[in-house]
C-alpha cells in the first residue's frame, strides 16, 4: 500500500507517482557538486555533504521558470561586458 493512496483513476496515480519520485530524489548540489541534496520542507532543500541550504521549487530543486530567469540574468551579464 502506498504512503498516500490516490484513488479513482490511473492517470492520477501516474501523476502522483511522478511528483512523489521527483520530491524524494537526490539532486546535485550547486555549491559542492555532490549528488546529495534532499528536500527538507516546502521549497526548502539542504545538501547533506556541505550543509548548504537552498530555496527552490516545491517538488524539484529548480523549476523551469527559475531556469529561464537564471538564463536571462546570465545573458544580461554577458551583454553588459
């Protein structure tokens, strides 16, 4: 039996399992480079190696919107040089 049963439809179970897998996965730390970042709470992530605390997405470390904004910032910095 699953941690939280999602009922009434295979599509809902597939979506839930996908999000649950992303939420519990380990991610690469942007500070030390090790694959040891785990979710501590809603949008709170912490590296277990270097103890870095990172604010990110609710279920994934970096969201598509966050990646887009970082790319825009990088482009603006390069164009100003």
